[in-house]
C-alpha cells in the first residue's frame, strides 16, 4: 500500500462549532470530500493522466469516532484504492492532533468520476489516454 498523502491540514476554529461546542460534523464532511478530491487529482497526475475535473459520486460509511474540538489540528490523509476507466476511489483518514495526542476522527472511501467540463451534460471522461493501462491498478 502506498504512503498516505497529506491533502489538507487545518486548525478548527470557533466558527465551525455546533450548539454542543464541538466541531460540526458537516464541516468535517466538507473537508473530507475536498481532501479526497485533492488526493485523487494528485494520484491521477502522478500516474501520468491530465489534470481531471472530478465530481463526487459516493462517500462510503462515515462514522465519527471522536469529537473534534476548537484548536485541534485536523489532518486529512488520502490513499489511492483503485482507478477505474473514468473513476478513482480514495481512502481518506481523518486525525485530530490535540496537544501530544493524535486521535482517529473518521475514515471514508470516496469515489470520484472524471467529467468533461466542456460538455453541457458533463459526461464521464476517461482518466487516461487509450495507450495507458491504469484501469486495473489497485493499491
């Protein structure tokens, strides 16, 4: 399995809290999706593809393990799971650094599809040219 890619690292601020004083889960989900997309673009380009326009198709099983607090430094680490013809699947692990502790927050598998932004229907677009064989790559 490949080394994780640090896609996003952010300090949680008071504006991100819910009525209970912890970070709103929707904030974490938004960063989770952004981190997965950043990691997916990184993997496509690293494998020789062009910079893709990606849309989120699925976020699989998100379970919050620990609350995130104001001041936590939250890391979003990505790993390639697999390439499809037009899709890329990423694993995203979320950790919160709180003082000397690093706490697991959540993890999800996210599927993105490359689309053609120039087409009105934004049709799926292959990630790699016809000469490249990345369709079965699994890490």
